C-alpha cells in the first residue's frame, strides 16, 4: 500500500484497514508455524503497512491538536 493511497482515506477507513492487516498478519503467522506460507516477505510488508497507517493517523491527531 502506497502512502498516497493511505493519505486519501479518512480516519475511520484507516482504522478498519489496520484491523484487516492485523488479521492477515495473524493468519500469516499461523501459516508460518504450519509451514504453509508461500511468500515469507509478506509479513514484513504487512508490518510496514500497519506502521504507515498508524503514522498517518498520528499526524492527523497532531494537526487537529494544533488547530
């Protein structure tokens, strides 16, 4: 997910997206234990996407406090 796409979403959509990505990451970890995961780098991508979304949400919170 690109930062441009993330910034275009509203905060409610971002919060929902975080939950979806967390669930995907959990499922991926479960697959990793059973050795059924095909793309091992996907876990890192999901982790970074979650961090990007949380960063944008925090930026918006700081901007709202200043306003």
